[in-house]
């Protein structure tokens, strides 16, 4: 292995590598480091129109999330989106 390849493959700070966790919006899966995220950022990542409502599905219940709320992503979360009141479907 040449010097360039060795430097590219070497991990300098393994403690800084963040593990990605999976969550879904509808049928699409997404991966982010565990942490708190604004709902508006999750909607943007998933391509959900800003005017659509966003909700977390937990234990068979749908919990609507305002865009300015933060939610904790720790893996396995399921979200859905749907047109808001007065929006075209």
C-alpha cells in the first residue's frame, strides 16, 4: 500500500466517528447521528413540503409535531406527513 492510500484509510480519531441511526418518514429510510433535531429540518431532509403536517407514529398513535419543535432521534422512529387543513391533497 502506498503512503497516500495508507493516509486515506487511517482513522485518526476513532472516538469522533458518529454512529448513524435509522428512522423513517413514510416508506423512506433516513440516517442521522443520534441527537435532537428541529422538525423543520427533518421535513426538509425528507422532502416534505413545509405546508404539510408532520407526525411521529408511536405505539399506534399519531403525535403531530409543529415545525419549530425539536425531537430526539435515537433510532427506529417512524414519522408520517400529510397535507394540512386547506392544502390540496
